[in-house]
């Protein structure tokens, strides 16, 4: 492992738990329902608009804040009002890996800290993270915006080369790579993502870390 690596910055959704859990799919369904029920957008329009929103703004929330003056806390409470036991369970293998990991561990997410804490608690790994850097701490400047990464680097007083980002989003990976972070893509089957490294499951990170040259 590189001696200068100090921080592991973990994305949350579809990274610290597998995409196959279906949780993010349900969150997406609730975003669609919010747009239909609260904003009056036709069901046939929702998917098209969300694709455009994500391309321009990075998150559905930031697009809705700008176009519809949506209250972010109301939106986040609505879309995360999910019974997590239907999708997640305790993960003792991941718990053990994080316990052995010597890097300082931070969650870096476009979601809010309340959702992050619920997910981390439900999987039994909350205790391993010294900080949750969420959309509120980012002042709604979300990944993949370069300013979000610079803000966390400033907050933890770290250089990009001291950080390794573990993510499932190619666009979020790209910004980190351009800044000089080491990047790891999780679970992107086609691997056309530009990351330095690729792992299929988050529990493969420990073995990968041991192979990174100094």
C-alpha cells in the first residue's frame, strides 16, 4: 500500500452495500413518487426529467431545489422513509475488514447524514467511520462537482494523493482522478469507468489495498 495514503473516502449507496440489495432502486421509486404526488409531474415525464436532472445537476434533489424550490429536508425524509430490513442486513465480513483497515475512514455521500447513519447502523459498521461528509456539509454542492471534493480535502486538511476514493459512479470517479486521488470502482460490471482499480464487491477492498504499489 502507498505510504502516503491516509484517508479512505467511501461513497455510501451502492458502494458500502451491493446494488443487488435493491435499496437504491426503491429510493429511486420514491423520488419518482415524490415528483408525481408532490409536484404534479406526469408519470410518463418523471423518468425523462430525472435523467436530464442528473446529467445537469448531479442529483435529483439539487435540480428540484432549483426548478421547484423543494425543501431538501422534506424531500430527503420522504425518499428515505424505507424499512431498511427489507433490503439490508448486518455484514460481519465488511465489519471485520473495516476494523482491520488502518486508513482513516470517512463516508463521502450526496445523501444526508441521517440516511447514512441508518444504513451504516443497519449493516453494523457505523462505528468504523470518524465522519459522514454529507450533502448538508457540502452545502448542496454535490459530487461530481469539483468543489465538493475540494471542500472535503480542506475540511480534513489532506492532499488529494493522500486519499483513496471508493465509488460506484463513473462521473464521481472521474473528478477524483483528475484531482489526483487514487480511485476504486465498485461493482461496475462493464469496467468502462476510468478508475485506477476495480473491485466487484466492497469486501474485496482490503486485498486490493495490499497490492497498490508505493
